[in-house]
């Protein structure tokens, strides 16, 4: 469970895990902020690109 929370946290989606406090109906009733998800993904892609360029072109 810790690994899943760690993976979902940067996107603000850790509350989407099913558990004692979160039923499937509750989770599906909440909308995902795709603008935030896409912004985070864009930043991660940029970081990855910079990293790969750095290690492949020393």
C-alpha cells in the first residue's frame, strides 16, 4: 500500500485508493484534476529528458 501511495502522491491522487475509509462509490464520485496530473507529468518528462541528455552526452 505504501508504494501505491508514494506513486500517486505527486499527482494528488493518493485518496483514490480503496480502503476502509474510501469506498469505490466515494472514489468514483470525486473528479480527477487532469490539469494537475498533466502538469506534473510534463515536469517529470522534462527532468527525464535533461537527465538522459546529461548522461548520454557527457
